[in-house]
C-alpha cells in the first residue's frame, strides 16, 4: 500500500475545512442512498411484516 492509497483522518469529529474536502455533497448522497435504500432492506422489511402477521394470526387462533 502506498502513501497515496492510505489516508488518515486528521480532523476526528471536527468540521472538515473546505480545502480538505475531497467529495461533493452529491457524491456523498449516492453513498448514503446506496446504504439506506437498498433492495435488500426492502425485502427484509417485507419478511418481518409477513412473519409478524402470521404470528399474530396464530396467537389469535390460540386464544379463541
């Protein structure tokens, strides 16, 4: 690994000065969107809803 491939965060949690920023807000938005609006998340949420509905139906049958 060369020095150009390895970057360290010298700012920690402090705001990053404009001169040190290497990407735009639009470029960062796509990274965020890819992580948060992924198809896998949609399918997982769907599965959770279906399982919850099935368990609720089973519980209702048991109490009747």
